[in-house]
C-alpha cells in the first residue's frame, strides 16, 4: 500500500470509512512514537472465533491449536454456531481482555468488521478466514479452485449426460474473496450450449442445514436436477434433500470444495451421485496462520 503526496493544498477525507481518497501528506516516521512501540499488556493467548463446526473449520482449528502449542500460547475456541451477535460479543470481550492474537471465521463479515478493526487498532494481531479486515487473510486461489471443479462437471456432462444438464450452483457471492470460484464455474459451464443453470443462489448458512433448506426450495420449482456444485458442506445438504424426495441417482454429478470427510465417504460409494471434491488442506492453512 502506498500513500501519494505532493505540495499544495492537501486534505484527508473526513472520517475513515473510505480510507484516504484525496492527496494527503503523512507526517515523518518517528520510531520513538508510542504508536510505533510494541503493544503493551497483551496476553500470550490465541483465540479462534469459529463460525460453525463444519469439517473445514475443524481443520483450521486443529492447525491453529498445533501452532499455538508450538509457540507456547494459550489456545481457546469461541464457537458461534452461526450466531453473528454471539461472535461479535465474544470478540469484543476478548479485545477488552487484551488477548494477544485473534483469528476469526466471520458469520457476518460486514457486521463483525468494526469489532475486528477495533482489535487491530488496539494492537492485537488479527487473522481471518477469507474476509477482511485483518492483518493476515487466509484464502485459496479461488478462481482456479472453482475452475477445476467445474471442468470435472463439464467433462462428466459431455461424456455421460450427452452434453445436457440442469445445474444448481450453491454460491457464496456475498463474500467478495470467495466469488471468483463461482465466476469460474459460470465461465466453464457457460461454454456448454445445452447446460442450464436453473438455480444460482447463496444458502443462508454455510453448512449442511443451509444446503438442505436451499435445495428443498429449488426442488419445488425444478425437480429434475443433474448437477449440483458448491462447497462440500452445502452440497452434502443438497444431497440429503435429493435423497429425502427420492430424486438422487448415481447418474447425477454432485461436486464440492474443501475435501470434507463426509464428501470423501460419498465419493467412495459407487451408488452415490457425489463424484468429486476439490480438497483444501485446512489444517495446513491453520497451522501456517497460527505460526504467523
């Protein structure tokens, strides 16, 4: 990040909601300034604010815990169970307690942002699983991840479904840093002339229940579904809805991202429509973030 400056009339945007939007002359760096010293009074603790207990997040938690142990940090977990208010309250309490490091997987990224920013401003290290604000963001090459899954689906559609398919995309487009994976899916599937994306929707929660409830609604309008793509946890929920209504068949293609154990178990079952999971090594991600 760089700041532009030049002589003349320079002023900062009033407030800081949009950052610096006009030329602004920064004061000279003073290494003796209080703001440049290491934060005082922080505890040797690492808190993980976990949105829910899906397997991917359990992997992140395991990695963080191992890193904390290696570094001699007290590790604590705050599980929100998809309750954004609960997460925000717990995080605010951690900031007041001067916890040294916080890693969060936000339930509501926009709603939690002020609390995360307050933590950063107070000198606490903040890492997040995908959405900012944070000192460090844990993310994957999202476009490539979505592209690989979609290409597997496209190959299957071409070879096994005669190039024709009704497709459901269970997305997370509300998160800017995840949206490239779904753009990739649309780009790949858009090249197949007889493929129709009948539903392109974000479940209310990123877990099995969210995928299940969303798929129930989709099936009311489109009972014939050939392909379902998304994160493993929501696609597993969609599979549950398909099975309950007797609409799941081995000829379908269900595929996900994250390498969830339940998804891998489905792939091993020759009678399951679950065909592919693009695995992301979340324990490794968490371990690296924890050490940082």
